[in-house]
């Protein structure tokens, strides 16, 4: 137990060293694209600060000034403006005339839209400086996005090069977006909860309570879930402190989520097949299918998490969900089949069940079915809650509810297969001295 707590404390110590949006951009902009969204919507509180360093150049070598007839603006929109003006429709595509529909008057109106902040970084009548440093303070708590507007007649088809660094910080030198700030505390709490739960289970198992292989599988699934939570905590902790979205930390969170889901689904699949509940082993075909499903599940999940080509990413994601659907389908079929066979009493068992044992086995399967039903239905309910109930500031509630669901399911499974002290045995026959058929039957 002490070694386990030392291991967790060491991990959390290194995670602490790991509290914005702080990104550098270097891109080429076709003038006819008109609107180029630079940052995603980012929640800033009143008193937050935005710092921007930008340089506008022509394309080619040696670098020179952009065309003198071009006007370039950096515009800071809030959430209401972004949606009311329907600027989401202006996404750069190969058809750069889409933004203005070849209408110069419309182009001018786009470049004149009201905004929270507007800075002309190139063009007349201001002095033409290629480098500018901008800084301002936020006056209203909402989400914001930064866009680059290129304003010129549609007959021009030039391109410009833009180098920019953008830093958005909430009060208290907090680099996370407003709706993400509670996530760090949430993951801290969950890591402690899972650590105590896992450590307590190991302590109970080593202090005179009997356990089954299924208990070890449950502890393994909880351990993988704990590692996923530690990865998430490290990612948000580092993002909160530095504002830099480190790729390897983000990949670690995705890979951790895949492993945790695989362990969770594997545990449900083994229980639905009756492993340690109605039989002690799986058939050879079942073992082959089990390993095959989860190897493919992990492979396609990993390929999608590291994929950068959109064409391949869609294929990997589709294959990943197909394998996940097959695993889910197997869980449903196996669970219902075992319940019906227990009710009918036609299971092929090495020894018959007593009525009390049969009742307890059915109770186990019913608990598993309710847990699996909650896992299936909850994401749909959560989607409606996020859309219809939660505001953008409460976006952290969605991940919290999802993590609470997994924790409740682990607790339900742990309670259903709870440990028990083995009854004293006769030293001559090694048979239990008590005849209580209901004691400890959940674990058989």
C-alpha cells in the first residue's frame, strides 16, 4: 500500500511542474480569402489581457512590403458578433470569390463589420509598418476569436505572408479558457478519488479477504483509468502554466482515453460472457475474438490519434467505431443470452446452482446490464444537456458528468463483486464449516 501511494505521489509531483492561449502562426493568405480565422473561440474574463505581435510581408524572396493598395485588419470578435454576422460561413476554400460573391461592395462591408477591437496593420491612410505590437484588456466576460481581414477589389489575386504570435491570458495569470479552468481541479479530485479507491482495494485484497481473477481485472481497468486521468491532469496543468499546447501531452491524453475505454469495455465483455460468474474460463474461439477485437480497437484508435492526413483519419475513425460497435453488440448479446439461460436453468455447469446461488448470479447480471445501459444512454442525454441546459461557461460540467458515470459504474461493479472473508475450513476435510449458501456468492 505504501509503495502504491509513493508511486502516485511521485507522478503527481512531476505533473505539478507541468497555469491561455499562446501560439505562433506563420501562414500565407490569399487576398481573395477575405476572412481568415486565426484563433478558436476562447473564453476570457473581465480584466483578461491579449498581446499580439504581427508582421505582414509579401510572398517571395527577398521579403518586401505588401502591395500599397491592400488594406489588412486584425479584428477581435466576441461570440455574439461571430454568430450574428454568420462569419462561420467564410471559411477559406479553393473558391476565394465565395466570401464576397464577386461583389466589391460586399467585400467592403465585411471589412467594416463592428467588432470589439479592430487594428489596421497594413494599408492607407495609416503609416505602412510591417511589424506591429498590439495589447489590450478585456472588458466583458465571453468568448472571443481573432480574425485577419484582407480588403481589396476582387480583381486582385495576390498573396501575402503573415507571421504572428497571439497570447490570451485570464486574470490571475491563468492561461486556460474560462470554461476550462475548473478542469484542472476536477482532474485533481478524480485522481485522488481513484487513487484512494484503488489503494483501498489492494489493501483489502492483501488483508485476509479472498479475491478472484475478475477482481484483478477490475483493479487493472481502474489502474488504466487512473493513468488516463493523470495524463489529462498533466496536460491541463501544463497548458494552464505555460499556455503552450504540447503535442506529446495531447497525444498522451488521447492514447490514455483509448486504453481506459478498452479496459472498461473488456471488463464488461468478460462479465457479460459469464467469466468467473457461471464459468471459470473462456473457449478458444472466445479468447481469439476477444484479443482480436481489442488489438484492432487499440490499433485503429492509436492510428487515428496520431493521424494528420484528413483522408486517412476518417478511415481510421470509421474502422475504430465499427470495432467498438462490434464489441458493444457482443456485450449485449452475451449478457442477455446468459440471463435467459440462467432463468431457464439450461446452463452447462460442472455443478448445479442452488436457488440462492441462482438468484445471486441473476442479480449480478442485472447489475451489469443496468451499468451497461447507463454507459450506452448517458452520452445521448449528455448531448442534450450540453446543448439545451449548459452555457459556454459550464462546458466543464459535461466531462465531469461523464467521469462521474465511469466512477459510479466502477463502484457498482466493485460492490457487486465485493470481497469476502473465506469461512473457516475443517482441517481434515478442508470444507467450509458454515453452510451459509449466500455468503460470498457474488464472487463465485
